C-alpha cells in the first residue's frame, strides 16, 4: 500500500488557516521614509556647531594646561631658589655658633 498523501488544490493567492485581509496593502517601501534634505542640513549644521564648540573647549583646556605647566616650572624654580637661600643662611648662622663637643 502506498503512503502518498493526497494534496488539496487551493485557489491562487489563498492562504490556509488564515483570514483574508480586509485592509489595503501598502505597495510602497516597507521602510520608513528618511529625513528630508532640509532636516539633514539642519542636523549637519548642528553637528558642525557642536564640533566647533568641542574644538574651542579642547583648545582652551590645552592653553590652561600649558599655563599650569609653566606656573609649576616657575614654582619649582622659586622653591629651589628659596631652598638654596635657606641653606646659605643656615651655613652663615652655623659659622657664628660655637663648636659642639
């Protein structure tokens, strides 16, 4: 005995087990439309303005870092000068003290 299944014929376009659509089917693209060129220009302008602002902030931070570095160098030089002067004064004061036994 043969185990071939009997296939039923369906009308073209018919779907088995589902109700027919009652709403119109959209024929245009399934993707949402993209932003308009004007919107893209506005986004580009905002992006460029934000980049310019970030560049200004970066440049200001770099200037502040250079100033801080220069001030630190001056402070180190001042500290070295003061240390040398204190050592000179201590040496001069020690010269006037009696020798310790």
